[in-house]
């Protein structure tokens, strides 16, 4: 449905500093507990300053968002807020759509009125197909869960309101040294148990939120628009990911003894929400647009896990 937009921005290479780019005022939405929110804060380019609300900014409140944006006049709005409880969304549909859909519309409307560039983050969960080929930005979406449906609704609302001054990043399997995620859960379970069972027939790409944050800042810098896919490079099942976590955990001294990682089929570990079976996102167009290439997920995993030592 959506296609990547060709950019006529000047090419860029090298660090983002005061010397090679003008100052940028940014409204960053999200929670202090959020992985991406935290990584965007710590990777903030030197030429960026944040518009910081005095109190929590409820982005589901249209009037509040409009007033804050009008008064603070950010150059860029980065929406790192999301309802991400995939299984809970099956019974909390209203809450999921409020943040993943309605709030996106509020931000887009405020950005349109003020002239701000809006960057929004979505997910591989908008796709539900299983064909074993990388998913391009323009591939038709077909979510298989309420969470995926809410994120797709937010994408469509974004482009219906602000088609020419917005950038959508889709990503997958995000983790960080901050917050709750698969890596930390696996490390905890591997300390508690001699064996852990992990799904082996769902395939995607682990993504360090740090690398995603750097890609977002590059997109903000060149005012990219359209749809870009960003994950780390490479392919893994959840089983492969867990095995790598165990191996890196042993090498870094985060685990005292190895745990056995046992592969499971999806039907052996039923969950309230269905998951995509194959969600490798096509990245080459993003690399060209941003002049930025992702590192392999295993390399990034090692970097992140060193932060836990």
C-alpha cells in the first residue's frame, strides 16, 4: 500500500554536529521506561534539543497535543510511544487503538498545523504473510493480531493526514539494555532453569534499539519521508536468538553455566495473539536513502550485552 519516497536531500556522511547541520528542536514522545525512547535520548545528536513537557504529555488528548506543539514549535516530532503488549491487546483493543492509532492522528494533525516533520515507528506485525522473501515497504499489509491491526491503523492515519512531511519506520524484535525485553527475559530464565523452550519456526531479525535510534536520527536529519524498514542485518528464529544470548551470556560472565535451548513449534507454545511466521524486512532501500548500513544482529547483540556486565 505504501511506497518509499525518493528524496532530493543532499547526501550526507560523517557525524551529525553543529558544524554540518543546523540546530533542531525535537518533541520526543514515549515513556521513560521505553527502550527506544531511552536510546533516542542517549544517542541525541549534538545539534538537537528536546521540547520537554512540564507534565506527562497525553498524546491521546488531541487538544493537549495541539496546544503543546503550537506553543513549542518543534522542528521534528518523533513518536516513540506505543502500546506493545501484543497478547493483552487481544482483550484491550480500545487501549491499543488509542495509543497506536488515535494518538498518531493527533500528532499528525498538530504537525500539519505547525509544519513539523513527524517520524513514527511501526512494526513487522502489520504483516501476516509467510512467504520466505524479504518484505518490502510497499508490500500489502495483512496483520494477524489486534496489536498489528492497531499499528496498521496508525500508519494509515498518519499518511491520510500528513502524507508529504512524515516518515514511517517499521522495525522488529527490538531489545535494549534498558527496559524489559526478550534478551533480559532469556538471561533470567537461563539463570533459573537448566532448559528453556523457545519457538523455532518464527523467523525475523533481532534489532538493538540503539541502532534503530541512530537510523531515526539520520532520517530526521535529512528529513526523509515515506516508509523505511530498519532492523539489524541477518536472519534468526527466536530459537537462534536465544541460543546466541546463551552463548554471549556465557562468554561475558552473565551466566554461570550454559542452559539447554530446546526448539519448539508455534503450536507447542500457544499465545492469545498470533505472530507472523516470517517477517524479514527488506533493508537495502533504507541503507541507500540514509547512507547508513546496519550491522549484523549478532554483532549488535554482543555490544548490548556488554552493557549488562
